[in-house]
C-alpha cells in the first residue's frame, strides 16, 4: 500500500537470512519501458535512516525513470533487531546484498542494470560491493568513508580514550537489552571518561562526530517531528579503525562517481581522492569548501545532484519511447 501523501512510494519489507526483514521504500519506475527498467538502491551512513533526506535523492532519481529501493539496516530506523542502533560492517554488507537481490528480482527491473548510491559510511559500502559484484552497473559514493584509521582520528585526542573504553565495555559486558551507547553527533566531551546512566543504558557524552561544523549542519538532515536516535552501541569503535573500504576501489570495474567534500571533517577528503584515482572507471567530483553534511542541501546539493543525474544518464540508460 502506498504511503499516505507520498506519491509513487510503497512501503516494503526486504527478506534477509535472519528473521528480521529490512524495512524500506520502493519507488517504481514512472516510465513505460519496452524492456525491464534500471534500478538504484540507496541506504544511509553512520547511524542514518532513510528519513534523513534519502527520500529526496530517491524521488529525484525516480523522476528520471529509475526504480529506486531505499532501506534501513537491521537494528536501525524502522528495521527490527537488537541492540537498537547497532552498526556492524559485515552485517550491513549482508543487508546491502539482500537489498540488491530484492531489487534484481523485482518485476520490471533489469537485474543487470542495478546501480548503488551510498553516502558517508554507506559510500564505503558501495565501493566494496561494486568491487565484489561484477553485475553492478554503476555506483555513486557521496562523501564516502574510505579509511577507518583516518576517520577515527577525527574523533579527537580528548574524546578518544573514553570512547575506546566504552567500546571495550560494550563488547565485553553488555547485552542486547543493555548496550553501552555512544553519541553519534555532539561535543567532544569535557573530559576523557564522562558518562552517565540513562535508566538501563550507559551513555558516553563524547560523540563519534564532534567537529564544530558537524554540530551546526547535521540537524538540518532530520525532518521536523522525526525522532532520530543519536546514539549507537559503542562496540563500533573497536571495528572502525580496521575498515578500509577505499582499498577495494582498484577492483571496481563499473563506472563509479566519488563525490568528495573538500572540507569534510568526518570522512577526510585526502584518502578518498587517493582511492578514487585508482578506480579503473572512477569519476571524481570535488566540492570545494563543502562540509560533510552540507552536501545534503542548498547550493552544494543542487550542484551534486546534477552531477549524479548526468553520471547516471551516461552509465545507466533510462531511454524509453517518447522520452526526450
């Protein structure tokens, strides 16, 4: 059944290998094709949910003629699973693969004309997926996470010890019902080990994303009245430094666009540019003086979305009878 007030959007459930299905949105193509249509799959970054402007991207792509599939990872947003907010790289890779399989099996979709759109943390996901799945036709990685070490260092010296301590405590002593949580967006904390108990959860005050520009820009992604969970199980910090999705870029043989923010305080531009330059069919779009979350709105967004649409037109044909 279509979501009330949202034209051409359908609520869906995407099966996984577990009892917990992914909750998502389907935007069926609005063009009558003589043959199956191309499709784009979208998911968000670190702790993000589909409501944080992925609907804007999907709606624009859909109006260009693409079928779009948007989903929340397990334990995140509307998708079930415990602990709530869990971010696990391997689990999210499996969720992406479930969404790709779902899209390829949709009636009216060409299974060999599927593209991926990832932003921030999920930008790293699409790099790795496109390297491993030779059937992916094209990919867009917006302000992508490419180097765990470099991103981890952006947390800051003052906040890092407390966050690592929280990660160890969460990994060793927590349960799904009582995880140790760390804030996603906030300040760096006034000390190394500041924390407090919130009913059944231990929450660390220092945040994973704590740069001054993050504090002033992230809130614009959250729709009015939407209850966003600004905390995740702290065990993520033990995994993060060992992730290097950018290293897969050399094995991505489909066209892939890297949208790089020149003033990115979360996913540093330097490592991303280095990896983008080794992708055989990589396209780099550099957005000068744009911060990590500024790419989602205003002039930066308008410029980037035009680049994305043009890239897709060139690499994922939407031509159909009667379409200019």
